[in-house]
């Protein structure tokens, strides 16, 4: 294993929290992701389903979990199913978890092979009053393939058509949105690795360097530090490409006088960092670039200060829009007349800052959480304002990762370079 795993107590506590929100005699089923095929006999690297990882810490395919806290037989209250290992698998893929290892990793005492799942479920299902099935209910999810989770849900409904079905997703969203100290430490590790990658690339950015060479330098630092790589597809966008919000081609040369936008985050132990920095390709910002950069930095600082327990996210985004409006007026990008005549559904500032300012961060880079309830202690958010000016070939976005605490918030990137003078000094090295 590349990363230091969280304690089995952490996963036991997560399961207890989920169980405490279930209806009486409820039974919940969770499953891992598939290994997805490419073509011929190729596959994509395995990425564990965040929900079953949150509940077990098992980073292995063909894993299943049943939670049945009111089962009469105590052995059936938590049951983990893992892929049975053998000598053939050990030679070709590497040995999988055996039952003792699975118990130690998760804190679950009742372990079966995955091949026994249907038999064991049939043994206990008659005692269940309702069954919780999981699904991807992220508001931004677009799913065009049938997942293992979908197949399980379809199979269960056909096999047991008279059982009452409930949804796990609302419970998982509420639980996963609040991180404990072990999780925050894991995100901090991903942040630290990301920072080291930034320091590495700052030494080699110059006119003529290709964006994908910069991407490779990040990858080298991440993999060398125990990360499995990027937490999401990196954006290495120089010049006009920085105005394309999801630019991922990363195939252009950096030009003298341009600014390069780096939206990059390492993963560590399945948790992701999410950082954006903007660097002058020639080592120094022009006065105009500096003014736009400082405008974004000003909004970032104000937005960060605004994030605290009890704040409503919809109100926060309105407030950030007002902060950005002030800066865009100073930059002469919008006018007082634009503001006076703006639409409430698309304010004037949206011409140059068209995306949201913050999202939940954790096991998924756009992590789950409830946007309609007040911010809680333990939430982790990004703060990422930006100004994009295509007519000037200039896009500036800055992004840090913020933990909500009882006394306000804590910036996981707090000691990492942001000020113009810091950036120019590091680029000069």
C-alpha cells in the first residue's frame, strides 16, 4: 500500500454513525466499483467507490458490505464480503486481502467471500423491514454506463420485489460532509504533496516549455511521495487557454508574457487536494496582470473569512458576487451602468466570473454534502474565485482548501505562496 491507512476505529465509527440514522430493522447494502474495460484486454486503473471506502477502508474490487444493526444474530449486524484470493490471483495480480487482514483493516468481525453474498443476504433478508440501496445522487453526476451499484439495485428489486427500498445517499452525504481529524490529516497530506509539486514546477516554467511537460513534473512529485497521482484531471492552461474553465488538453507551449493557470491536486489515500495557482511565464507579472491577480486574491481572502459555522452557502455565493463586482469595477471590466441594469439570474460580474466559488472537498474532489443546510464544523471547502478575460488572453484563478472550525476556519494551504511578490521570488529561483 502506498499510503498510510486510517485506523479501523475510524471506519467502525463511520458505520456506527450510518447505522444510527437507519430506520428500525433497516438493512443497508454497499458495493465497490467495477474495474472498467478500455479495449482488447485493457482496463482502467481501479478506483474504489467512495462510500464503501468511507465505511470500510477496503481499497479492493468486488468488495461488498451489509449493515443490519437490528439483526437478531449479532454476527449479521456487520458483514463484509471480499474477493477470495488464491495462488493464481497472487501470481498474476498480487494477493488480495484474506479474512484476517480484512478484519484488521475494517474492524468488521464477520467476513465472507464475495461469492457467498447472495446466500448470506437471502439468509437475513426476511428479518429486514426496509433495505437501503446506494446510488450516485451527486447533483453534477452524469452517468452513461451501468455501474456495479446500478446492477446490484436492479438485481435486488427483481429478486425481492416486495421489500421496501430506502436511499442511502442522503445519509452518506450528511456523514461524509463532516470530516474528522484523521480525514483532515489525510487531506493535509494531499495538500502538502501538491505544494511540493508546485515548488518543483515553479523552477522550470519559462517561455517555450510545453504544458504537458509541466504536468509530468507534477506527476513525478506526486508519485514519488506516495500518491497515486492526480486527484482529478489537471488543468495546465497558459495564456488564452486559462479562459477555458475545463481545459485539459495541456498541449501548448508557454509564451513569453503570458500567465499560466495550474489547477492541480494530488490524491493521497483516496482523499484529494484541489489547488489553483497562476504564474508568470517570464517570471514577472505585467502591471495589468498584477492588478487582475490582486483583485482575485482580494476576493479569495474576503470569501475565506466569510466561511464559518452557520453560514448558508446560497448567501455566501451572493456575498462573493458582490465582492467580485467591486473588483471588476476597479478593473474597468464592468461599469456602474452594467451593475444597475444587471439581471438577478445573471449578474454583471458573471461575464468575467461565471462559476461558483466553493465546493465540498474530500474523498471526491467535488465531494458530497448538503448545500441547503448551514455550514458545519468539519466541512472542508475550496475557495476559488477567478477572473477570465479572453480579449486579453488572461485568466486568473486562485484556490485553497478550507476546514471549518468552531472558531472560524483553517486554511490547509495557509503557509503556501499566494502574494505576487512571493510568486515572483519563487519563479526567479
